[in-house]
């Protein structure tokens, strides 16, 4: 269980309750635990001490699930910084992540996973109950996979094929970011522009562009888009009067009524 090169391993918060889920002072409020919208070095160092920020670069073995793993890590859904088990923030009762040392990534699973059904999972489920209502933005999912669709829809599979090959990427991005009202929906909305829709054609088992514009389900897709987080690329600027370089990562959250920007 020792991963000196991966998680930094030392849990340096200097009080006894720090070994329990969700007791870091960095995210404690009077009535509930604040939901961290995104992972950052500052957040992780608040849990695991300075110099332990490499955890922000940890990936899920299925890349499509990495945003969900990151939110779980950001909200300390693990017992301590030596743990091999992380529990899903949204579904701690059914989805777990276990560190695969050989592959250097977290393998998601459910019943049958060594992290499933243990005391730590029960603690994670209790931790979730202590969280404030989640009003944070939704992370962009950049990859599509069967495991991701199973997360959304269980055993009901959704075909990620476009009737027109040029729209395959748009269809996959829309499905990956759950731009549909429910599993089995016949309308899918473009993530980048939800006013663009794709309708399900059962004869060809594919999504055809158009057909759902103005459908009542479009408003839900517009709201999903408005609530998405957008992580900009790291930018580097240099002034002509100084040799110093400033690097910043900006996380922008947009909503239908307000826009807020946080720099970490």
C-alpha cells in the first residue's frame, strides 16, 4: 500500500480527526462540507501536505472516467493519502477506483473490486451525506467509452454512431457529456452548440443531424452546457522588461445567470 512515487504518501494534517473522511479544515463549513468543483494542487496539498500535488495528474485507466475520479479526489473520497481506494463522489455506494500500480492508473469497478464492500466504502458513503448540496460546475468529459455509458445508463447501451460520418465526433462528445434527457431518449444535443440536435434513426441504428430543434428536451441540454466547467490551457506570458515567466491555469464556470472565474 505504499506508493512513494505516486501519491506522496504522507498525511500531514496535524490532528487526530484528519484520518477520517472529510475532516480537512480546508473544506469544512459550519453545517456541511463544501463541494470542491475541480481538483487543484492547492486542494490536494490541503489534504496531504505541501509537496504532494502530483495527485492532480493521476488518471483513471479508462480515460473517459478521469473527470469523475478527479472530482472524487478533490472532495477527499479516500481514507488517507496512503490509500489505494478512492470512492466515486456521485455514486460511492456503487463505483470505486483502485490503484493499479503496474498501469499507473485507477481502475474503476463495482462489486468484485477489492475496494468494494469494505469499511472505507462505508466511510465514503457517510462522507457524501455530509456534503453541501452540489452546486458546482460539471467537468467536461473528453473521451467516450462503454464504461462511461454504463455509468450513465446501466445495461442499456447507446449507439455512438452518426448516420453521417462527419458528425461522429460531435455525437460521441454529446453522449460523453450526457447531452440527452434520459437513457433511451430519441433526441441528442450538440455539446458545443445545443441548438443543434441529432435524432435517433432506428432503421439505421444511428444519430441523424436535425429533427429535435425546439424540442422540450433542448432546454435541459442548454442548462447542462451552461453548467459545464471549462478548463483553459496553461498560458505562459513574458514581459520585455523582466526575465520572469508567469504561468496560470484558469478555471471558468458559466451559468445562465452568472459567470465566475477562479484562478488556482
